[in-house]
C-alpha cells in the first residue's frame, strides 16, 4: 500500500470573517482590507475533497468534527494559484511546516490568514 501524500491548500474566505470574528481580526493586525481573507490548511486528501468536508461540517466515524468553523461559515472557494507551486510531501510534519510557512508568507504579503 502506498503512503499518503500530504498537500497544502488555500481557501478564500468572505471578508465578513474579519469583521465578525475577533480572533481572526486579532491574528491579522497587518490586514488593510485590500487583499483577501484566507485559510491555509494541509490534508492527505485532494484539496477539493477537503474543502467539501469543511463546507459540510464533516465528522469522522468517532464523531469528531474535522472541519474548520471558519471555512464552514466563510469559505468561498479554493485558491489553487496560491498553492499549486507546492509539491505534495510524504510526512504530516513536513506538511504542517509548509502550511505555517505559507500562511506567514501570505500574511507578510498583507493577506489576512488563518491556519491551525
């Protein structure tokens, strides 16, 4: 059995997240309202499949919610142009590192970004 590949993905969020969510606003003091609000995540699934899980409030077999409340409520669509240049990786740890790096890079570019 082949080992799962992990991918990083980006979802554009409605700008309402910035006005309605205090934690999101506090995490993004650099945001000037011009660029978009984004969510950066990583998954062993295809980004499209993972986005659908977020939007439907997906729970695993044990009943644990695996979707982000922010993406479920404010997620608009995937932004492949912001992540297609990133190759899938073999370990979850690598993917988490890349996820954080991309999120911080996008914040430096003045996007408002949430990641876990």
